[in-house]
C-alpha cells in the first residue's frame, strides 16, 4: 500500500491526516489504524475495555520492511460511536523529543529512506561534511567570515543531530531487546481464592449483620422458603465479604449464587496469561516485574507456577492449532504484599 498524506482545511483539523499503515496495541489487543495524525488516531473497530474520557497507555508500531519501531505513548479516549463500530483517541503530553522522532519516522517512511534496521544506523551516522571550496582570486575573507551567532547555531544544530541519532539508536535497541529478550504477559490481574455462596433452597434472601472478618461457620445470610422455613447460609472459610450477588430481599432460586467471599488467610497473587511459545522458557523462581496502575515504580515478584493445562482446555480438541494461539497460566507471588483494595486490578507483567 502506497503511503499518502491528505491535507484538510485548518478549520476542521489541527493536524494533517496520515495514511501511513501503523498499528496500535490497547490493553494487549492490536488494532490496525485507518486514520491518524500527530494529534491522535481513529480506528474502525469495536471498543469494550475503555470508555470516553479514560486515560491509558498504548503501544504504537511503525512497520518497516524487516522490523517494527515501537513507541509507548499516553492517550485519552475521545469518542466511541453509538453502534460501537468506531472509536477515536488523542495523544497526551507528547514531549518535543517525541514529536521530533514522530516527524522523523514519518518523513523517513514517506521518502523511503528507512527500509531496514541498518538504514536507521546509517542515517544516524551519515557524514554530512564536505571539502572546503576553492577560493578564487580576489576573494574577500571578511565577506564570509563566520560570526559568533552562526557558530553557535552550527554547534547547536550538530549537537541536536547527534542527540537525535543517539535517541534513535537507543529506541531501536530497546525495541529489539524487548522483542527478543523480554517476555510480556498478554493479560494479568491481581487475584486470590474466592468463594461463591449458593442458596440451599428457593426463597427470599436476607443478609445478616457481618463482622469485618468471617470465620468458618459464621452466618452470612438467611433464606426464607415458601413453606415458612428459615435456612442459614454460613461462611466456609476465614474470609472477607466482597459482594452480594442477589439483592437483599429478593427471591433466589435453589443453587443460585447469592454472595461472594474473598479468602483472608491467603496472600494476593498475580494471575497472568502468557503466550504458549514464550511461557515454555519460564520456570519457578524466575523474576517478574509488575506495574500496578496508580503506583510509582515497579514491584518485583517470582514465578510460583506455570500451568499449560488452560491452553489445552481452550483448544477443545481442535486440530492444527498453532502454538502461538495458545496461552499458559502463570502465577506470580509479589515480593511485598498487595493491599486488599488491589484485588481485581489489571496489571502489566514482564519477565526479563
């Protein structure tokens, strides 16, 4: 596909729309972008994991001939169409360095300068010097004498070019390192064993006054059956009450889930899904780096177990499924405990 640049009137857009093929990864899902600019992007696809106004991080990928250049950027969901067929986001807080690198990659793509990884290094280290011109007879040395201002501009220009080259080389090196040496979890969530209490018979569910910590046998709710009996529903564990699954005073069918309890005597762990081919290189005790939303810095943890049975159950006997389409379940124990408020939070996990 030939890249195109479409110019529109400034009254409609603040940025030029670019038809260069790129892809955006949001919450582990890759989307093909059909309309984007320096200000944001639009995607013809459904969006269920984010709502308008939310801010989150994305991974933007520029495809070249034999490698991809990846940028991590912050953006905000601007709109989602009512029929959920298209959504749009805008970039947040782009630094001058990121904008300069953006323009450099776009110009290089349009001009065809970059087609391989070696070309990036060649462009960054290109020699822009040339031999001095011969001076003809009658040359006036004061006519082309370099002023202090020109000298400063030249030094600043060379310094900026050198810094851009170093930044580009570092970016390519980081992308190569992450692609071949870093294992990234596709999804990860903080969890602990949970217990779902069910109604022993059909009837009206009435919640009871609960202590902060439930012990085994503590009454949690009462079921009033149609024949006037009152049946107690008790806690099976040392637990915290998390939620009512049936509204108080409402009718519950026999066997219907009425309450959700969270184990209090077991630590919060991270449950991550990792691609099958990458999970084969993980083992018990391996280091994991955990990014928790809203917290500064990374948490460290160790792999507690790697379970390949979820991937076997998911294929449902299908024949010819590629290993890359399967996932393994990796349980990670953090070096320091999570807060109970972290339960259910989505996190990002890497295995260096």
